[in-house]
């Protein structure tokens, strides 16, 4: 149940957000690329990779909360 909820939240956040930022998040978090490699690949700074990871994670967290409220 929780896995499905998280997957739905991630898909919603992906559709609502900037595709490139989600891709940076995906490479860093899900594909476990080093921040430097992600930064180099996308032409951004390592600091931006960390900021994007934080912002996308927060968007997913908000989406999880929204979905949980819909279910009650």
C-alpha cells in the first residue's frame, strides 16, 4: 500500500514539475549517480543538484500527504 502511494505521488510530482528537474532528481536519487556526475551531465552545479533533490523530495512529500487525505 505504501509503495503504491509513494509511486503515485512520485508520478504526480513528475507530471506537475519541471521534467529536467525531475530527471536530475531521478538520476541522483533513484539511479544513485554521484552529484558531480549528475551536475556535469545536465550542465548545472552540484549545489543545484542538492537543491533540486530537496525541492522534488518536498513536492513528493506534499503529494503523499494530499493523496492520504483523499483516501480518508
